[in-house]
C-alpha cells in the first residue's frame, strides 16, 4: 500500500522498546543494532507502516521520519529552536505560501526548515549565518530534508544589514538581538512581522528596550511549557520530569516612521 | 511601499489603546468607533504599516490580518482549537506541501485553516462536519481567508467512515473520539499520523483505551501552557492571569495489522 | 457537637451558590444578603458544620474561617503574599515553634500571620513596617486572627537596621530588597535563613547581585504555578483561567565572614 | 555566636561543589568523603554558619538541617509528599497550635512531620499506618527530627475506621482514597478539613465521586508546578528541566448530615 521505498529514501525504524533508527536506505546493507541485525533489503519489500524484524526477532515498524524526527535526531552543534516553539513562531509570523522570509542566524537549520516548509515551493527563505561551518551544516541538513531549493544561504555577518527589502517576516536568533533590530526593521515590509528568541530574562529586557525605540507595535513576549502525559488509560498522569525552559519568544510588527506616512 | 490596498481587501486597524478593527475595505465607507470616525478612503491612499488617524485624531496603524488575527476575531459558535495548539498539532502531524489530510469535525474552521495553509495549493484537506450550519460557517470563514480552494467540505456523519483512503494525516475533533478511531485508522496510510484533542481527562482515558486496541504506535499525550509577559523592559514579569487549559492533545501513528505485513 | 459559638467569634457562612460571608457574631443581629436575611441568633444555637437557612430558604453552612479565608477576605491596601507562596516560604525558612523571626515590610500582615502561626506561642515575630497606616492595619488584622501576642510591630524604616541579633530567619518584602540585604545579614544568626519576594525579573537580578556580594550560600530562586481543576468527576479538567504570576521567591542562608571563623 | 553544638546534634555540612553531608555529631569521629576527610571535632569548636575544611582543603559550611533537608535526605521506601505540596496542604487544612489531626497512611513520615510541626507541642497527630515496617521507619524518622512526642503512631488498617472523633483535620494518603472517605467523614468535626493526594487523574475522579456522595462542601482540586531559576544575575533564566508532576491535591470540608442539624 501507499509509497514504495527506494534507495536514498530516509526511513525511521521504530522498535517496541522505543529504540528508533533514522536510516538512509541502501541496497544490500545491514544495520547492526543492540536489537539484532536489520536487513535493509527487507525494508524495500515492504512499505511505511509495515512490520520489520531484526535477526533476533525483535519487532519494529517502518516509518517515514517527520520533520520533528529529523530535527530531534540531527547532528547539531548549536542550541536549536525546539518544535514546540518553532511551530508557534512560524504561526505568529503568519508565514504562508509564497512568502519571502529572512532567517538569521541559521545554526543547524532547525527553524529554517520550519520556515521553508511554510513558504512552500513558491516562497523563499533568505538564511544568514556568519559561521562557515554552521552554514555548511544547515545546507547539508536542509538538503537531506528536501528543502534546500526554497532557501538561499548567505555566509555573512548581519551587522551590515540584509540584502533583501520588504520581506514578509524575519526571524532573528543571535545572542545579542538588540544590536541588529534596526537592520531587521529596515528589511521588513510595512506591517511585516518580527520574532526573536532569548534564553535569559536579561536578553529579553535589552531586546524590548531596543524594540520600543523603533517603530514597532504589538510587542509581545511569550514562553511555553509543554507537558507530556504517560499514555496509560488506567493511570493517566503527567510524566515525572519535563522541560522547564527553552527560550522566551518575542514578537513585534513593523510600522512606518511617522515622517514617511503623514 | 509594498502592497497597494484595494476594495475587498481585509485590513486590521490597530490603535494605540489596543483597540483593533478587522475591516473589509470599501470605497467611500466610514467606520464609526469609540475613537472617532475612520475614513476608509484614507486607507487606500496608504499601505500596510502606515499611520491612519480618526476624526478625533487618534493614531492607528494599517495592518494585514494574520491567520491568528482572523481566528481570534472570527464569528464562532464552537469551541475552537487555539493557535498555540493548532500550530503544534500541524507540526506533530508533519503536514507539508501536497499532503492529503482529513479534518473532522470542522466546527468554525480554525484548525482547518491551519491545515489548509500547511498543505499548500497542491494539497487538499477533506473536511467533514455533520452540522449543516457549522459547515456553512466554516465555508464562509475559509473563503474569507482565501483557503477554500484547498478544502473539500463534506456535510456528513463520520460514523460511516471517510471516503478517502491512504491520507497522510487525520485530525479528529469530536466529543467522543473513541467512537471513530477505527474509521480513522482505515482512512490513514501506513505510517500516517493521527491527532485528536480532548478538554477532559476522562475523554483522554477513553481515547487512549481505543488507540491501544488498534495498530497504532508512538501514542503521545501533551498539554501546553503559554504564558505572556508584560513587555516592559524595566519591570519584566508575566501577566497576572493566563489561560489555564484549552485541551489535551493526543497523537498516534498508524501501523499495519500483522497479517497484512508478515 | 464540638465547639459552641459565642458573641465575638468569627464565622464563615458558606452558601450553595458559593457566596460566603465572614461575620463577627453578635446577639440579636440580622445580616441582610442577596440570598435573604440571616438571623445570627440561629448560628448560636448551632455549631460549625451545621446548616443555616436564610429568610428566603437558601441553605448555607456555618464554618470557622481558616487563615486562608481571613487573608483572602481581609481589608488590604497592599499587594499580599498569597497563601500558595507564604506556606512554601515559611517551610523554606524552616520556621518552627519557639523561633525568633523578622518580617519586613509587614503590609497588611498576611505573611506575618503565617510566620506567627509557625513560631507558636513560645516564638516571636518582629514585624517592621515604616508606614504608620499599614502597621495599624496589620495590628488590627493580627488581633482579629488571635496572633498579635506573638508579634511585636515596629513602625520603623529599616535602612538603619534591625534591633534584633541572631534571628532564626528573616522575610523581606520591599520594592528594593537589594538595599537592605546587608542589614538582613547582620540580623541573622549563623546558618539563619533569608527569603524575599519580587514581582519582576529586574528585581530578582538586582537582589541576586547583592546576595552574591555577601556571605550567603544556597541561593535559590523559585516561582510556583498553582492550577485548580473543576471538581467534576465525569469531566475532570483544569479551569479555564488561572493566576499566571504572583512573585519570584528568593532564598539564601547566612554564613559567617571568613575572618570570623578561620 | 549562637548555638553550641554537642554530640548527638545533627548538622548539614554544605560544600562549595554542592555536596552536602547530613551528620549525627560524635566526638573523635572522622568522615571520609570524596572531598577529603572531615574531622568532626572541628565542628564542635565552631558553630552554625561557620567554615569547615576537609583534609584536602575543601571549604564547607556547618548548617543545622531544615525539615526540608531532613525529608529530602531521609531513608525512604515510599513515595513521599514533597515539601512544595505538604506546606500548601498543611495551610489548606488550616493546621495550627493545639490541633488534633489524623494522618494516614504515614509512610516514611514526611507529611506527618509537617503536620506535627504545625500542631505545636500542645497538639497531636494520630498517625495510622498498616504496614509495620513503615510505622517503624516513620517512628525512627520522627524521633530523629524531635517530633515524636506530638505523634501517636497506630499500626492499623483504617478500613475499620479511626479511634478519634471530632478531629480538626485529616490527611489521607493511600492508593484508594475513595474506600475510606466515609470513615474520614466520621472522624472529622463539623467544619473539619479533609485532604488527600493522588498521582493519577483516575484516582482523582473516583475520589471526587465519593466526596460528592457525602456531606462535604468546598471540594477543590489543585496541582502545583514549582520552577527553579539559575541564580545568575547576568543570565537569569529557569533551569533546563523541572519536576512535571507529583500529585493532585484534593480538599474538602465536612458538614453535618441534614437530619443532624435541622
């Protein structure tokens, strides 16, 4: 049923003990795991959702990895924007098909991927990253995820500003957002939406100060707590421990300077 | 700069006292508000982000409403899935360009709009709603938001199942999800993703029981708390009161029955 | 059964529509309410837990108010420390029978009452408050709650320090805690516990800076979120809205200066 | 300054790497730790708050352990009520000097200690525990903490009810609270306060059903989330992970049966 898998496809093999393996499919390859050997040829004969067994008889399922699976399993060297936050940010930025968006700094590309998905094949993400190694990592990740064609990566220090004008939205992820907010304002269209993330309250304070000096309205600060439950119907309760903090999210909307409009 | 506004466009007029007006633009129309009269002809002469003044001299800004603005301001007769939840659900369902998704029950269309955005112009949302009046309301809302072409609304009781097979993901929003989960399983492709929302713990328990009887894996239950802060840099702190609860979110992935794959 | 009520006793009359009346009992007095007239003579004939009816036949119950009932219903002119926080603070300060504690600024006396309870009749709370009117209000409240004998109220600006030495614990509740922390250190015994509350992150930052300059260890910052549920067994779920923030709580333990102990 | 330490006293030795040792003082005893040897004779020469050094020169401080220190470091064989919850419960139960309280099941004695503190030397906690080994453990813990004289431990299955009548408050901590609530009602005085804790939503539902069948009013369900912050003034932010759940807390107030009072 459904899709046929072929070499080069990525699958997630999900086993009953909650082990999961993210694999690029190759012919005649065997995967050695603590659950036994997995013969990848067997995967080609089956399809997503179907059962696979290791040499030791352990039962697993063939899945197509979601973007969340990719992000949470990727090689990363930076703090990433977690899916719980990135999905909300993309929505607050109102990113939609055909939009032109700036993402900076790109880091491992997790937020960039969420934005690239949202702009669709007719949109564009201009992704600025000053560190060559991260730009390469992001490029590699976005290529693997099939999103690189929607993204233009620029290895560049943003202190000189952005090449684009009138972008629909801009996401800023740097340790000192306040130093770049004037450049962000310049790149945004009238009514364009801005977002940034800060792990500390001190950074939020500095960022707010700068936002209030510039023609931004609808300035908002949010944080989110996501709590998982043990999925046991007879003993439904939250898990014992949870993520306490990822980052504060700050949003604002660009408006025009007075002199320009009155 | 940027877009030129024309009759029929929707704008959000945002004033400094936090009053906001969502308006369908018409020539020669005047809007009477507690802040004074707004001459809409003035809006046509300006563009998004620019300043507008009421007859009483109150200053506001012309914005293009986001999907969140639309959802939070729409005429609704049902409990809606809030943006904080709907953005996370769409991400957990891994909805992307070109996907075929089932959304049921549609209600006022808030979740449907988020899904329709995510599938892009090449994707499709099959939206089931048994109550004629809600189907009409959803159609009207989705039309206003420019998303109706991606959505097929079906006025139908889902107890007989869905017309579609092998859909990429399915979102179920009814008071008794457990009664329809077998039908959802049938409609999903292998590896397809399922989500539902329940306001009460009792509903979560019943839903989990049913999910565990069927070939679903990766069953997860989440809740989210979003806390806004007062955006005052010198006195940064959360607001006094916040939303305590919207709904529990339940996720699962369809796998095949054993006999089908071994 | 149990206690007999007499003139001067305080009762809480709790009705089925959730109306509650905190009353000082008097002979031959009638209470006029939206639920009808309550004849207080009837209360004397009954006891705590028993049913009382208004002239309109509305059913209520006679209760002895808890300290929480008193605090949440008292005449107040200041922001108070809420019971969810004050009970935790008293425990973190390890307040127990016989302890000598400083409380400053006293405000309406809510935290002072919690501390006074915890020190028992053999302990003492030295309560500093610089505004005459609040000192009077606190005195009146603590008298009503039967705790005034454990409390010595001093109408005093604390910038000159405290009269007491070697107190077991100290609670500081002023807008600028950092200006008084050296005085607090002086008043505490070795190993004595310090707590303060701040509504904003900026205040927390300033307070932490000062605490780190002085010989304090075990510095901790906490916040608490208390979420009530609708007590409906068939539809168990949190309420719709909750308190998002009261104050950050900061704790520290005094240790001696190096020169004093080595 | 302050207290002089003597053999048998308990101290908490707190080191700069956050290692902490809870020690019963003995003459001529040496404590071997990963930080080097601690000569306890040195502790007697100093007092609380003063500096102590290991043989390896590591610096620590002498503290008197708080009840929280004791509870979090005690030998336990059961799930305990955490201080964040126990302090709130004691306040909601309005426990005060001289009160007579029932605590059941006692487990390791953590909640019992909090209640014993609150009733003072003139009050009493009647502590029921059916498992001999736990009763012994609780007795040992309460003795160590100097609270045993306020507590009467009874090794008893509570299905036959309690010996006491007209108690001021009752705390119930068993896996199936609903089976004992009628016995709790009988033991409480009119207006007496009841509390129980349940880890799962299913238990809360069953407990609420039973509470609603009996003459209880003011039924409330709460949960608390306590979030610690990293105490760094320049980078103030919550820690990465926190406790997600301990238990739901349920409260109710006993009122009399109708026939008894009208």
